[in-house]
């Protein structure tokens, strides 16, 4: 089964067994989370959401990515290597079951 769910203002295409990196959710590692905002299931399209359909997932990891190195070149200057950027906290979720 294929589904499109809405998590944290973004939409994700999921299947059973897939892993997604979603916006940070207040859940600990190993917790089971249910997503009720299902936009599409196989060929059924909701208006805006489908009723009676849930997607169940397991939280694998809460984390934050490393900052990237941004190289800026300035002629005859030693400030050509700067660590800049912003990384949003994320939650890694494994989709275990699609009920519908």
C-alpha cells in the first residue's frame, strides 16, 4: 500500500517499511506514532484528508544534522574557510503499518 501523509507541514510519500526524515516530533526513540492526516491511499484521494485511515510508524532516532562547510574565497585573506549554515532538528521514522 502507498500513502501520502502530512507531518509538520510537509507531505511524504510512504510505503510499509520505508523510512522518512520528518520535522521533530515530541516522541522518544522506540515510541509508536500514528498519523491521521492521510492525503492519499493508493488511488483514493481525500478532501482534504481521508477518514478512517491511519499510518503507524516507529521513531528510530531524534537528531540534528551537522553544519556544512561553506567556502568563501577572499583574495589574500585567511578567512576563506567558514562554517556556516543551519540544520533543522529531525525525527527518523520507520513506517510499520498502513491501516485503511
